[in-house]
């Protein structure tokens, strides 16, 4: 058989094999030509019966938002893909909301990105003050607006963005991987933020202690004042202060730059292996230690 004939035959076999594999794939995944293969999302309302002081929400790809009820009724309004739902119940003094997914694996893992709208949970609350708030989700965004006060709150997400503006009587803990965090206009005792590549924006915050740890994400802080300790640690992320202060400040970064303004004089301890250093020559006030590897340091008193 000639070489050209062999090549043509081999190409034909590959084409037929490709058609067969394609047919099997679309059949397994549930794609049907001429049919709308986008999973529809429908709205469902869950009324909340009973009183509670704590809130615990577990989602998957849900966007989660807290809001004040306008009709005096506590309820969760959910946008749900087909064959998914939520369990909403009060157990003891805790409102628990959990995600239930009854889809087949092909819909769950391959159709999840082909839905008509984003899955979401909007929790309408009738009170302003609660004890604890716990939200755990994967890729969903989380919004906690002002007007609420919690004794403590813990937010845990992977790639979702976080907007937090509620006051805290005690601690706020935020754990995220690549998600962006935006915290504004809050008071708290202790604030702890741990992130990998997500950027952190903080503005108009009053607290006792604050600790931020991130890898490549930037940390931007404006009008953030801690009466105790301020600890910031990054790898390549930049750190910027705008009118911030604390009794004791420590910033550690590798290649990130540290710059901005503080409110009061400090005893500065600044070092960088190869970056430029420019800090005020003051000898009173709290301690401000800034260490970088190659990043520049430039701080002034506002």
C-alpha cells in the first residue's frame, strides 16, 4: 500500500473515532442538539420560623447576601439551579442554612458553568443585633452590609469576593484564597485576615488588634486605627497606609513595597536588603518595625 493511501486511511480512522467520542461525550453530559442545554435557575423562598441569635450558612457557588427585612418577616430567598435546594431551619438558637445538591455528576461538574443566573442566597433579617455569624462557601461572593452588629463573625471562602460592613463586639475572622476582601466602616476588637492571592482593602476601621497575612495580594488600608497591635505579612504584595495607626506596628514583606502615612510619631525600625528606605527620624511614640527583602519603604507622618 502506498504511503499516501496509508496516511489517508489513518486520517479517516481518526475522524470517525473523533465523531464517536464526541457523540458519546454529549450523550453522557446530557447535551441534546436543538434543545436548550443551559440549566435554568428558579427562585424559591424559605420562611424562617422561630427565634435565633446565631447564623450559620453553608453554600457552594451561592452568592450570599444579608439584608434587612422590609415586611417584618425573616426569610431566605434563594436562586436555585434544577435539582438543588436548601435546608433552612432553626436548631436551638442557631439559624442554619445548608446547600443540597441532588444533580447527577455530569450536571454537577460539567453543567455548573452553563446556568441562566448565579445561584444565590439572600437572607432577610428582622433584628439588628446577633451573636455569631458563620458563612462558608466555595466560589460565591459574600455581602454583609452595615446596620448589623455581631458579637463575632467568621467568613470562609475560596475564590469568592467579600464585602463586610457590619460592626463586631469581638472578633472578625476572614479566610480566603484568591478572593478580594473589602472591609469598611466597622468597629471590632480583633480582626484576622488570611489570604493567598486575594487583595485586601480596609477603610475606616477601629479595632484593638489587627492581623493580615497574604502571599501575593496587596494590602491597602485607609483610616485604620488599632489601639493595640497591627501585624501585616506578605510575600510579593504591596502594603499601603493612608492615615493609619496602632500602638505597635510590624510589617514584613519580601518583594512588596511598603508606603503611606501614619497618624502619630513612631520609633521606626526599618530594613531592606536592596530597597530604598525613607522613614521619619523620630525617637518617640510606639514601635513601627518594617522589614522587606527587595521592596522599597517610604513612610511619613500625616
